[in-house]
C-alpha cells in the first residue's frame, strides 16, 4: 500500500533531477551556499526574453486580465522597460555604503480573503 506522500515525493524527485528545467543544486553567493534552481533565469531580462520574440498581431493580444483591466503583451513589455529604465537610473545614483529604503505598494481595491 502506498501513501499519498510516496507518489508526491517521486514526482518532486523527477522534476528536480539533473538536466531537468527544475534541477536543484548549490549556488554560492557572497561566500554563502544556497539551494537554487540551476536552470532558472539569472535575471529579469533573461526571464522576459522568450516573450519578446512575439511579433505582429500577437503583441496586441491579452497578456494579463484582472477584473475589467486588460494588458496586452505590448503594454506589458512597455511597462517592464519603463520600470527597468527608472531602476537603472536609481541604482546609478546610489553610492556604495549608502542606506536606502525600498517600499512596495500594492493597489488592492478589495479585502483579501
């Protein structure tokens, strides 16, 4: 008799094995070793790169829909580029050792469940 956990553990092992897209291994960052997804994109531009190959009318198709708001692929990439440009300017103005504050704002118009 197998338990529920055995098939789950087998599935996790299969998708995390060597050579898979979700391979897990050790990565050292600033002399600290972490378990990471070895085949994950290294940065946001690398993550978005495959989507940038969309061309023509496909760029006008819906990428994200939330309630009555719609964002096309073109809108998404324009907003991502604008955010990237502002971020680059911000980090260019920072001096090593300088303290900075980062605030994340969420525009939630409803009560979370």
